[in-house]
C-alpha cells in the first residue's frame, strides 16, 4: 500500500525574507499496514532538508529570488513517495 502527499502552498508568489508555511498536514497513508517513518521537506533544490514528521509543516523564508522547487518526501515502511511544487520568490518592489 502507499500514501498520498497533500502539499498546500497558500501563496504561489512571495517576497524574499517573507515567512511562508509549507503545509503537508493532510498527508496520509492508505489503510493496509504501512506506517509513516518520516516526512521531509526540501524548500529548494540542492538546499537543506527538514524532517517534519510530527508537525507536517515547515515555516520558511527564502533569502534569494527565483523559482524554487519544493520537494516533499513521505517515507513509509515499504518505500517512499515524493511530490514537488514550485513557488516564485521576488524582491521587494
């Protein structure tokens, strides 16, 4: 069995240094025996990865502009599932 990652970004465009919430609180495993071992969020490609298994969200602020790819990975007892989304970060105008 597998699970489903539900990734909510409340805004698709943010400013640098603006705190946003990367929300995976509705992520779940389908019934059938597998259990979640960890949930990780990588706010941008080649950046740090944060384990958010208990809270299932990450409050984060980007320091640089551009299109950022957010990667969420759900690790479970028989494998893993990954989902990506993008957000645009702009400088203050």
